[in-house]
C-alpha cells in the first residue's frame, strides 16, 4: 500500500503546481542568465504517451532534469527546439518520471520538494552512505520503474553519477530488456560549467547549455544486457570512443 507521500507525488494537480513553481524559478537560469540550445525535439512529436525511456549523460543533480521538463512542456505547446516565453507552464506536460538516487532526494527540503515532480527514488547499486558497495538490482526499484513506464515517459541517467565517462549501470539494460520501451538517447553539455554539482547555484553565468535529443535507438531486445548497455553509452557519447575526441572531455564537473 502506497504511503501518503507517494499518493501526493502521483496526484496530478500537485505535480502541476510543483512544475509551475520550479519552472518559473528555474527559467531565468536556463534561458536568460545562460543560453539554452535545444535540438532534436522533432523526434519527440510522434512518441507514444507511455513506455518511452530517455537515457542521458548526467552533469548536475537537478538542473539537467529541470531542463528536460521545460523542453517537454514547450513541445506540448508546439514549440520546437526552443523554450521562448514560458507560458507553457500554465498547462505543463506531467506524464513523465525521472530516476534519482534515494539518498540524494532525501538530502534537503528542496530535493524532497523536487521529488513531487515525479521522482522515482532508487537505491544506488554501488554506493551507500558514502561507502562503496556492490549490490544486485533491487527488485522493488525495478517494479517502480516498470509501473512508471506503463503510464508515462521515464528519464534515467545510466551512469548514476555526474562524473563524465563513468561506466553505465547494467540495471538500465535489464529494464530495457524487460519492458521493451522506445529508447531515446539524449546528450547534454554545459550544465557542469554553468551550475554547481547540485545544479541549484551558478558557477559561470552566460554559459551555453546544450540538450540534443537523438532518434530512438533500434534495439534487439534479445541481445545481452552488456551489448545493449554498450549501445546506450555510445549513443549518449560516454563510451571510450568519445572519451578521446576532445580535450574538453577531460574536464570534470568538480572543477
């Protein structure tokens, strides 16, 4: 049986209110203080309303996801590859969830508030309370993501960390094999330069934030999890092949 907090989180009017508040507060940082460059939203127009998984590299805890939510809302209102004036927040697109580490979302009142925007909190498979551990895929987390995919779009960050070129988590590939969603790769850049690690404070104003949606991947769901994971990491430009393509790839988000 779901807790009161879970019920509130899935109550659509509450989520819309959270979107409006977070949207209007975050818009200047994305589109005025910094510049956001969006491409590939034409790939979103024909997607079904459920069982779509967005896989992306990760640069900040919150700014990345907030940018995605802005873009999805803008596309709902017919805006392509731009945000423009954020009147789209008057009726936001809320059929989306995002995967986030449980310990991160419990870290502060702000992160707990962001949870109401559709967070799917999961236990990290390699880290708990600052210590390195190794666990298998948590079945309850898998069921949580499966339920979300049955109703909505889901955003996930396969690396589970803001460190560039970290290995992808096999759990993402197992979820893909089990649910057979449409998988849309997303590549972001510039967020680590503009914001601090949490994505709530500015580091460098006037930065260019880039969000690129690629065509959905053609996936053979019968392939091994390792093969599927390798394809995803290459698509989000976090594979070894992309690591050596430019000196900027050696920059870390902690600088």
